[in-house]
C-alpha cells in the first residue's frame, strides 16, 4: 500500500486501497464467524483462494466486485451518520 501511495500513478492506489478496505471488512466479519466456519472442510483453502481473487491483477478482481456491489452502497447510505458520530467524538476529545 505504501508503494501504491508513493507512486506517481494514482491508478494503483485505488486498486490496493480498495483491497485493504475489503480485507478489513472481511477480517471483521471473520472475527465473529470464525468459530463456526473453521469446522468446514477446506475453509482455509477457500479463504486463501478468496484473498488471491481479491488481489488478482484483473479488472474483475474480488476487491472491485465486493467493494462496488456491497461496501460502497452501504457506506454511501450511512456516511452522514458516521461523519456526525466522528465529529461528536472529535469535539468531546
């Protein structure tokens, strides 16, 4: 991510930062569901394939698909509430 941010081309920034957003959401979801999911056979192999798909250097990689179809609409729906909460926290701090 640092290499992407420091590069002169901004196209790779979007790709890698989108990956890290999807990875972060995936990690939070996995934290709560891992206790049930690890019982499934080939769970870790599937997780590895999912993460490889998310960082594949193709336009239809998992990060782009998941971000644009799930995460972005959810963020756009709730971004004003998040901004208000963050502003209130900043004021209290």
